[in-house]
C-alpha cells in the first residue's frame, strides 16, 4: 500500500489543472466571472428568483389549490377542495380508493411496581401476591393509510400510541370515502 503507483509516469495528473504558482483552493485570483461567485458584493434585501422553477423534463410543478383550509389530514395526506395532496403530487378526490391496515400490537405485562410491592409484602400471609394483578398496557407499531387515485398511489404510516388509534384512522378513512363518491 505504501509503494508508488508503477503505472504513473511521474507527473501528477489528477485534479484541476494547476500551474506551478497558482493557488489550489479558494476564490479565483483573476477577475473573470465564474459560476457560483457573486459578481457584486453589495448587500441588499433578498429577492426571489425571476424564473419559474421546473421539474425534470421542463414540466412546471403542480400548483396547489388555494381553496381554503384542508377538510382533513391523515399523516402527510390532506384533502383540500376536490383534490388529495400528497408528497407524490395532487390526486383527484373523486373515485379515490382509501385503505387502512393495522400494523400495531398491544402488549400487557405485570407492572414493575407490582413486582416490587409483591416482593416486599409476600411475608404478610401472601397478601403481597395481589400486587401481581397490577398490569400495564403498551401499544407499539403503526397504522398504514393508502390512497389510490388518478393513476397514483401514496402510503403513509401513523404511529399507534393507543389501542384505539385504528378506530380513529378508520373514522377518518370512512369520511374520506364518503367524500370520494
């Protein structure tokens, strides 16, 4: 690994072409304008670009409806007017297919406090064993919401913090289905 390259002919050939005394990095030393360097150093207020940003292929980005506040939002899916807005782009609301899948689970286990109290009070006629009935529930996982419309598909995951998260999501989905008819 420490041997020099046997195929090199002795001269440095990688990197930008540099003369013997030219600086390697930093701003250019000559006064020719180049890409990425400010031409006038006068500070002023920020001005928006005078061009319309485009997507690959020259297409203009979709303009969102300004019809007011969203009717509802589930994760990063929101319904504004007659459109569904997602990071994948806008979709028509009419004829949309909505689905929800419960990927959560609720576990029930004996509480740590119950185990400690049972150990402390076990000598009192076994009365401490009643503390083992103290249970705690923990819900983990996600609820997956998908929408298909206009040839597009989008899916979002909502964290399940409570066992009733799927019921809340299904209520939202049923409202969305009633709007999609």
